[in-house]
C-alpha cells in the first residue's frame, strides 16, 4: 500500500526548517540524486528514534523541471511550475527551487541533525537557495498576532485534502506542495487599531472568531481565501510558520494538497482585484519574496524510483 511521507499529515510542531535547493549536478548524477531523495525518510526515522516524543517528521519534494531531469516518468498529472502574479504593487514572484526539504519537530537540534545529514548525502549536487527557521509563536499565531491555520482540515479529512488519490494511481498518497516566504511590515501593521486589523483579517484577534457577514468586508483575508464551489469549500493543508531575526520577519507559507488548483485560486484572489476592485488588503502589509511549487512522492514511490535507477 502507498504511504505518504511523514511530514505531511501530522499536526504542527514548535520548530521547523524549510530548505529550498537547486540541482547543480548533470544527468550522470541521476542515480545518486534519487538515492539521496529516497534516503530522506530513512534518515528522519533513524534520528527520530533518539527522542520519539519530539515528533520528528519530514518531507522531500521535487519541482516540475527537476522531475523531468531526475525522474522523467510517472509524472504527477498536475505538477507545474509556480506561476508569478503582479498587480498594482502587489506581487507573488516565482523563484528557483528544484528540491524542498521540510523538517519539523519539538526539538530544533533534531531538525538540524536531519538537515545536515540530508545535505551531506547530496554531496556537491545541490545548492541551497533559501533556508528558513520557523517557530511556533505564542498559541500558534502569525506575527501579526492572529491565529494561523484556523481553516485547516482535521482528523481523517487531512488526508482527503492533502493526498492524491485513485485519480492518479502512480502518484497515490503523494502531495502537491506550494511554498512562499512573506516579509511582514510589522511597524505599519502595529500602528493600526485592533478593529482595523480585524477588518483586514476577517477574524477577531483575541479569541479567533470569524466576523459576521455584515462586519467582514469583501477585502478581508478570510473573504478572499475561503472559496466555495457547489457548496463545498476549496481546501488546503497549511503548515506555515513565523520566522524572524533582527533584519526581517514574516511567514513561511507552505501548503499541501491533492491538487494545486485550490492554492492557485486562493492566491489569485489575494493578489488580483475582482471587477469591484476587491483584493486581499493584508497584502498592503506583507510582501511575498519567494514562490515555488513541488510534488512530494509517497514513500513507496521514492523507493521504487531508486530501484529503477539501479536498473
């Protein structure tokens, strides 16, 4: 039976690493690269045994161009490059990314051990282009002060939302991954009143209650990303986390889904104004600086690809 990688379905952790890399090696390194990809779950399982209570999990995911270079077959039906958006000063750029490593647990030291061993296993065949250390902020809030991930599916619905099913049998239990890094303009944000902030988000700040229809403007973040079709809400499984240092801070957005279409629809409604001129006013206080799309194969497919490469 197919099995998803360990980092997709479990609830969030206190610490996470988000690492995007590009491939430097040529096609002669295909077998080595596939072996290194398939080793990520094994490395994670071994280091997780140091402290099972830490809940160490991980995901390795492959970008569209890299899939063709490394694998070439069993291509996920909807895998495609990240599509950049730009309108009236709002932008969501597409940036380089062949491989994604998402590592998370309750211990930052275990995350570090996994990352170091993964990067070493690739030798000189990859270059890291972005590495973000995420952390849980207060009671799972974004740095804006609002609870993040309220709309996430729960229980068995998490797998239904995040994992590819029988519609693409070769890639069953894999997941499409969308990643962006946002830099928040917190000084400007914090000059707003709580009421103004709540109007922009669409939820109350203290107790995370969605505003009523009359109080929630069509430009609120919730109004733009909660989309219903035929009575059903378009869903994604978010594992986003805040990050920050003395120079900049913001949100590392990451979402898993059985189709990339849901994320694309949400991002379009955030960045692009509709015919009434409505867009997501949260974008006036944050800026996306990276964007990439990937596919996380099931553990079984990772093992199968390695066996084929030996072949």
